């Protein structure tokens, strides 16, 4: 997956936790993007625990929980900072949400297969 340039990347929690080694994927992504978020219908401490368990700093997540809130949290406040916004979602609802909020959508499962995450 092409993540060149300045990128804020959001990953669907329900996809990342299905992997055998979510830490490998999170570390791989964190090295390739400016901001990494994990979004889903889970409490912030759950996302923080996931990051801590795999030694990856998660930059944003949904407060209150939810993918929409997470994507909104991942948008830069600085008008001089205009990254590319990419969302790795897990289905049609995520695709519609990304389009509505101006995020580029990619299917998590397709990207996982391309990247060799199991």
C-alpha cells in the first residue's frame, strides 16, 4: 500500500484485532505514517492497551467510542498541515463513512493480504 508523503492513517479496531500478530501490522504502519489511529466501538483504554501491549504509540482514537468520532479526531487542527487521510476499514459502512468525512478508503482485509499480515 502506498503511504508516501504526509499521511494520517486510521485502522479499524475490528480488523486489526483479528490478525494473529496485530503488533507486527501496527509497528509496520507506524513507521510509514505521520499519525496512526485505531478507531472502533471500543473504549479509549482498550485502544491504549492494544498500543501498549505491542509497544506502539496510538495517536488518535474515538472519544466517545466510534469510528466516526475516531476519524474526526484524526483530522489535523493546524491549517498549514494538510496530510492525506487514509482509513483501513472493514466493510461497506466504513467505506461510506470515509467518503462522507473525506477520508480515502481501503479495505483492511485486502491491504492485510497485500502486506502479508496474517
